[in-house]
């Protein structure tokens, strides 16, 4: 028991040291990337600008874009609403004077 009493904490110390070294390496890599992102140099800066521009072009969903709502009672109601929307769109096309 005396040998295990000394070997187990020693082995645990080596294992924790190895784990801490891996964690430190990951942290250093994160710090490196954070500094590169903060400087916005080179291709990273271009990619960040492109992503920001893309984010501005995203479409905001409105109530008319909703296909399914939990407030509706059944699939039949959804079909009726969809048919009504289709008929309204058809009527708008019929009444549109610019299309000839």
C-alpha cells in the first residue's frame, strides 16, 4: 500500500502536467488567432469584410413568409390559407395593367 500511496499521486501529477501543457498550447493558438483577427490583416480582413457585407444582405423574415404556425388548428386550414394567397396573387396579376 505504501508504494501505491506514493506512485498514484506521482502518476497523477505527470498526467495533469501533460493535460495542462495541451491546454496551454490551445490557449496560445487562440491568442495568436485573436491578435490576427484584431489586426484584420491580409486575407482574414477581406473575409471579415465580405462576411459583414453578406450579413447586411440577408433577408429578414416577416409574418407573410411564415409557412407553418402552431396557432393554426389543422393542415386543412393551412391549405385554405395557401389557396387564398394563390388566388389573391392571381387576381393581382389579372389587374396589373403593366403586363400585356
